[in-house]
């Protein structure tokens, strides 16, 4: 026969039960508080991350605004300079200040040169506006590499001779004509931009323009192309310091405002060239070991058809 529980035992059991219940409740509350603390910690981390992202976005927006303001200031100066030159030379002719026909011709030549410079500046601004708006359209066809190089030679040779610089152009050795896939005017624009920059920033020495065929299949525009041509423009000019090279292809970032003012131009040439080359399935690369060490800009463009190469020694 079972012995009845003593009242003290019952009281002890009840007290233990209460304590166990309290302990379980405390444990549950502790677990919930730990979960809440972890959730709060994650929320704080996300908030801090978001604040960092917002701060970075704010700084980027301020930097973009500053760069655009600086760009507009430099560009407005660049646009006014040739325009003022044109007005000045034409006014001299209209006012009869140049009676000698040869002097009149010289004034008109200078006015024409200023007009062409102004047109190039305006074209740069319009091109970058189209690119930024996503409205740059490119018509593709086969392009003669020889024709491109000949056009560049005709453009650059007088300028290099005037500065007493050498100009070397090197074509791949093939039995047939090298054909590219792209847009002739846009590829020419890229080449003239790069060669023009090389001439502008090279006080002594010279410029070498070369092309190299790389035969490896390339996918572009839902087609497979036999390879690409790597075109290089190397100069012995003033170069670019290593810390400034990452800004070269930024749209409104001029690597050196003082340099831009000294040498002229909008500073958009490389940015425009990169966008055009990429739109035609290629890539652009800038190489310089530092200031006063020259620079090389290379870009790739698709090979339209595989040429017959001339073997070494043949």
C-alpha cells in the first residue's frame, strides 16, 4: 500500500515545479532575446551597409557633378578659342587690314584651320552625348585595313613632319588584303583620335602604328569570326603616371586639367574611342610605365575573313 505524500513533500514538489516552469520560461525568453539581438545586429549591419552605400553614392554624385562642371568649363574655353580666332582673322580681312593676297590667303587658311578644330570639338561633344544616351548607331561592313592605314598616313604625316617626329606604319604581311568587320568612319575616327593624341603629347621621337593578326574564333553579333586584328599606337611622348591611368576612359574625367588646358582638346577622345571599339566587338587597352616614358594604346577589331599569311623567309 502506497504511503500518502507528506504535506511538506507536496509543498516541495510544487515549489520545484514552479521553479522548473520559471527556468523554462526564462530559457525561452533568453532564446527569444538572443534571436532578437541577432536580428537587431543583422538589421544594424544592413543599416550601416546601406548608409555606407548611400554615402558612396553621394560622393560619386558629387564627384560626377564636379567633373561635369570642370569638363564644361574646359570645353567652353576650348570652343571659344578657335571661334575667336576665326572671327579675328576674318575681321582683319573684312576691314582691309590685309591688302597683300598672300597675307589674305594666310588669314583664310588660319580661319579654316580654326573652323576644322571647332568642328572636331563639337563632334566630340555630340558623339559622347549620343553614347551617353544610348543612341549611337553603327552600320557594319567589311573594311580595308590598308585603306585605314593610308588615310591615317595622309592625315598624320604632315603633322609629324612639322614637329620633326618620325611616323612608322607597319601592316601584317599577307598575300591578300586584310579585311576588318566594323564601320569604316568609326574605325578611322578611333585611329585618328589615338594618333592625334600621340602627336599632341610627343615633343620628340615619334609614333609607330602597327597591326597584328590573331587567328582565334570570336563570337559577336550572333556570328563566329575567324579572329581579330590588334592595332597599336605607340609613342615616345610624355606618358601618364600610373595613379592617373584608371581615369583615362572615364567620360568626364580629364586626367590632368592643366595638361588639357596646355595641349587643348576636350579630353573625350579616349572615352569615345573605347565606347566605339566596344560597340564593334573589340577592346581598348592603355599602357604607360609612367610620366616621360611614352604610351601605347591598343585596340582590337574583328577580322572579316582569314587572310593568306606570308610565311617567314618566303
